[in-house]
C-alpha cells in the first residue's frame, strides 16, 4: 500500500460517516492527491519524496477526519425530525395509555419495523439508528415473555419439579431466540463498525423499557389486566415513561443537529444516564441516592460498551462496512 | 485551518477562508478543490498556505449553507472530480463580505496612517 493510500485509510478510519458519504469524501481527497503528486513529480521530486510532501501539506489525518465529520455529520432538520419520530410515537403511546391495546401497539411498531428494514437496505442514515432500537423491541419483548417454558423445563431437569415444555415448543423457542440474538448482534456490530455512538443511540431506550416491562409484567395477573383494557395499576408509570421518551426525542434531535461528535455523545449519554436513572427511580420507587447512582453507573456502562466493541473491531482490523 | 506561517495571524486567514474560496469560485464560474488551493497560494505569492485538507471541509460547509453547489464530473481518464459553482445566495453573500472587507480595510488604513505631531 502506498503512503498516500495508507494516509487516506487513516482518514477513513476516523471519519465515522455513512458509507456513501465516506466513499465520496475519500474519492475527492484521492483526486486531490493524484493532482498534487503529479505536480510535485513534474517539479522534480522523486515518488517517495512527493508522497511525503503531499501528505505533510495536507494535515494530520485525525484532524482532517474530524473537520470532515463536522462538515458532513450534521443532519438536516428533516433528519432530526425523522430521528425523533419513534421516541415521540412511544411517548404518545404512554401519554395516552394506548400501549395496552395490542392492535394500536402493532399499528405503531409495524411501520417502525418496516421503515427500519427499508432504511437498512438503502444504506444507513444517522436517523435510522434511533428507529432500529424500537424495531428490535418487539422481538425482545416476545423473548422476555417466552422464557417461562424454558425456565420450567430447566427447573424440571435440575430439580425434578413441575412439567417440562413439549419438545416442539422448546425447539421453536430456540430458533426464535437464536434469530433474535443474531439480529441484535448483527445490527450492533454493523453500527459499531461505523461509529460506537450510533450503537449507543440505537440502544438508548432499551434499558429503561426493559425495566418497565419487567415491572409491568410483575403486576398481579398482568395478562388478565391487560385484556381488561383500562387498568390503573398498569398505568402508574406511563407519565414517567412518556416524559422519558420525549426527552429521548429531544436528545436525538440534538444528536442529529450538532456537528461535534463529543456533543453528540454528550447528549445521548446525559439523557441515557440521568434521564434513564430518574425514570427507573420513578418506576421502582424509593431507590435512594445510592440506588440512583448505581442505576446511573449501570446505564453508563451499558451505553459505553459500544465504545469497547468499536475499539475491538478496529483493533481486529475488520474492514469497514462497504 | 491554515498552518502556522510566520507573517500573519492564522486566525485572520481562517476567518476569511470562506471569502477567498467564494471569490475564486465566482471568478471561475466552476472550479475544484485542488485548483482553489493552488490559486490562493499563487495569487498571494505563497503568503497564504492552507493545510490543504482543511479546504475540503470548508467547501462542504459552504455547500451545506447553500452558498455553492458541488457536482461530480467524470474526467477523460475515468477519474471523478467534484466541481463547485456559485449559487445566487453565494453571490449575494460574497458581495456582502467584499463590501464589509472594503469598509474594514479602508477604516484600518485610515487609523493606521502615521500620526501628525
């Protein structure tokens, strides 16, 4: 690999832009280098010396990548509006207590899933990642509620108590769990190859929603209550959840509009950690300061994990998504 | 972001990069990044020297702001090059900047002339 190619590769590594924009940026810089090298060679410089001179006059790859990111990475107001839509939809479902109606819930999540799938196929705009988190949610919910037959079977095998689930049931669940895991892992890895903060954006609503689902499903006779429609016990956290999702919408809009990566990361971390801890505190009730701090620390770890994944993928030298 | 060239404050050039780029794009009708960089250096007698990589983000920002329009064109050798042209908004913005610069430099010249004792 020539010095210039290696240099452009370094710029590319730090760009964190969508694949199409990345290709265009690198293509423009490559054309610049070819012309510069040609001029320098005409001026009497040897190949190696010309490459060195061209690279030196271009600037540090990390700095150039950062400036490029700031120039390209700012989404339009339309991107911001699209990006915060799923948060707003879920906030509205909570605010109106309509999440308990399966048909309305499906009507809300089906378009989210379809748009997400289409957007993944077309290439990844930044707003897609906030949609992906919600598109994965139905699968995670079904997984959560499907664990019972598995637990029952494990309990039978280990302790000999109860009755195991039928084999066909377990085989179906195993297939479903594997599919869900594959989907979550591939979406996460694909996003992490581009930029870890996009993974954080994608996962942002999930921890609080998981805590909420766990709390709601602990309600006595949850399914019967759900079927009866308006049941006050199920609605007690709706206000907190609506507020939390609306805050996520605001953070996502900010994420789309600011140029600097540090500000993007700051926006989602602040809302994910502080907003998430407050929402959980409201759901669980009486966590106390230490409990609140512990939850905040867990959320921080969860949202920073993608950074470790991104670093690992970079270290492994896996090619960036084409 | 220009490099640290002795002789002027690099912030001064940084603050006026947009005007220089817009002026040259307007003058040529259609031009590209490398030519802009070369021309600024040549016209200034080598006084203005950019960190060349910083010109492209600056061009992109001008494009985002609707002041210029970028378009890919295929060269005879099969390579692609991005050409930039002015928009009407860009022309109006440039005129405003040039007027501002003229007033500013005239005022500076008036203030900086030797004081009569």
